[in-house]
C-alpha cells in the first residue's frame, strides 16, 4: 500500500463525488506545509471539484491565462467544453487542447494528459482519450484506462489495467471503484459484488450523487428495480439529482423496468432532461428516434 500523503483524503473525496467536502478538505490542506508538487495538485483538485459542481464560469475565470500551468489551462478548457452547447466552441476547445498537448514544454505533463482524457471522453473520442493515458503513468491514468477499455468492450485489457492499479495501492478508493466498474461490465453475475463495493464506500465516506447512481445501476443490472428506484429517489431528494442528467436517465430506465413508461412521472423526467440537458447523448438519441418514427408514421397518414 502506498503511504498516505497530505492529499490522500482530498483525492478520495473527489473520486467519490463529494465535491463540496473535497473543497473543504482542500482549504484545510492549504494550512499544512507540503511540497510544491502537492500544492499544484491541490489547486488542480480544487478546480476539478468546481467542475464536478458545475461551477464552470469560476473555473474558466481562475484557469485562464498563459501564466497558468498546462493542467490549469486544460481545466479551463474542460469547463468551456462542458458549459457550451455550441459545436463551434467545442471544436475550438478541442483544437486548443490538441495544441496544448503537442507543446514541447507540456507534452509530458501527466495532469494535462488526464484532463485531456476527460475532455476527449466527453466528446466521445475514445481513441484520443486512450492515447492520453495508455502508458499508465499515474494511478488515475490506470483508472481511466480501465473505464475506456470497458467502454470499448475489452474487458481483458481492463482487467490487466486493474491488476496494475492494485499493485500500486490495493486499498485505494480508485481500486475499489475500478473493481466495481469492471464487475458491472460483466453483467448480472457480478452486479452484487459491485453493489456491495458501492454500498461499503457509501457507508465509509457517506453517500454522494455519484455513489447513489452507481448503486442504482448495479441494482438495475441485478433486476432489483425497486431498490434502484429508492437509490435514485434519495439522489433526487438529498443530493440535487433532479438537476443531474445521469440521475434523470437512470430514473427513466428504472421507471420503464417498473412498468411506469406511460405515466406522468416518467414524462416529468424526460421533460427535465430535454430542458436541461439537450446535448446529452441520451436526449440526442431520443430526439433522433422520435424524428425517425414521425417520418415513418407520416408515410401512412398521408
């Protein structure tokens, strides 16, 4: 096991989606002496937590400027990408990120590579995302490799990356989360293992919007739709899930499995998704399918 340093708790809170607690921990950590590289990481985790809270304008404001480090500038670009619905703006962000990655003075910056990976994943550019982290230079790089390999259905490679992650620090929160994600990817036969890990993390560190959604997904995969609905209702009631795309999508899916597909409740979730998350892949897919249906239906009505 790796020896804990001054940012061990801060990292764990961020990885678990406890962004407000992470900011509190960062403020506490700022009063403790630490090496310069940990100070830089602390500043990056502050901005990453603000992105997790959706405070994009603040990140853009604090991360702009050529006097900032490559990782901080990349975080400002990530905030710009996530906050924009304009495809031209998003394309400009990707071009700027590419230039930053190719710059000789920043090309080997592991924090920059990690942020770029997140942006490319948001853009569904899986090859480019994997290129940023495939060398596995840090634990977060390895954890992202696990997620990307799962997305491209290479569970064998995800397992290899997870084994390397375990060798680095078997007790890390990242190892536990990655183990749960891989268990989920293997289907109903392993979903209880994933649910147990998420529940244990929630008991140890407290629930978060992210953990409740993860538990809900594990329960949906396991066919425990009433339990999943309970997880999601808690996320909406206690953790702002009513404004979160993942929570709303999961609630739509769960409601369909529970036979509520024609009710006003699911319509409310769908309307909220359309209003708040028009660029979300689920909404785009839904609009595309609805348009195709209307075109086909029109052939029989005319």
